C-alpha cells in the first residue's frame, strides 16, 4: 500500500487552464504539506495543514489554493496556469507539525505548462 | 514501485563521523540523492550520485553506493552541531520522479 499517493504523476496543460493535483495519505498523520521543487532540486514548502487547518502558507501566488476535505487528503488547485508553474510538486505527511519530525513523501507530480 | 528505507534516528558526538544508511528496491534507479531538512525549512539538496558511481566525496560528505545490495550511505566527517537535521534519501528514475525515504533525524551532542 502506498503511504502517500499523488495523482496524477504527470500533467501537461496549456497556459490559462485550471488544474488540480490530489494527495492522499493512509498513515493516519495529522500534518500534510505541499512542496515545489525548483530547478536546483531544492524543495520549497508551499503549504502545511494540520488536522485540516492551514498552518503554513508561504509566499505563493493566490492562484494556488490548497483544499483539505479531511486530514487524509490535501489537494492543490492551481488557477490560470503560467509557464513558470512548470515544476515537480511533492506532497508529504508527518505525524505532527514542524520540521523536526520524519516525513513521508509522495512520488511527485511533474506539471508542464505549455 | 520503488521503496526507500532509512533508520529513523542517529545520535553522535560533535567531532565524530556520522553514517546515515538507506536502502532502495528499484535497481533501475538512475540517481540517488541526499537532502537535508532543518527545522521549519524546506529540503536542501546536499549531494547526489549517479548509479554508475561507487563513491562521491564533497568536502565533509562522502556518499557510498553499493548497487548490488541497493544500499546508499552518507558519511559526514567531523560532525558539527549545525549538522543536526533530518536527512532524506531519495531514489530517482530516468524520468526524474523521486521516491523519498522517511528521513533520519541526526542529533549531534556537544
């Protein structure tokens, strides 16, 4: 069983479209994250939710909106996609909030905006 | 699919060497990475190794890859308190999709 699963794995879309990336964890963790991987392979945190409540919201365009229907799911919706949004996005979960605990990552979603 | 495993915790004394181990299952993994996460921060790429290499050294960091056993290790020489963090191993395929281990928390005691 996959602990943290993201769908889709690959997403190719045109500029201006709206798309969603889904993430689900079956670990019973309280905290979930979205990271964006930059060109230097650095994973920068975008959002963090703890028990469906937003606790970290880094400087990210308003076009990015996370949605957590329950604590096992954290979806990322992106409006009006731009070329610069092309990247690999990783979802992760951890037992509790904060960077001092182990985290489990999804395999990533490669988003390509054309 | 790929499975990447790491031990959860490692404690060392300042000045000692630290060795963090990682195993993976997919023999077709092309790149193996080590990331460092400090509290409250994102993941910083420390180093990586191609699957056709056995060893890579970068200052205090030495990465060893045993491809036959699918075992990767990160050695930090002269470990400092500033090295305290969580270290993630990741395996990547040709499409550069990564599978991460769960992370090893390194605690360095003065």
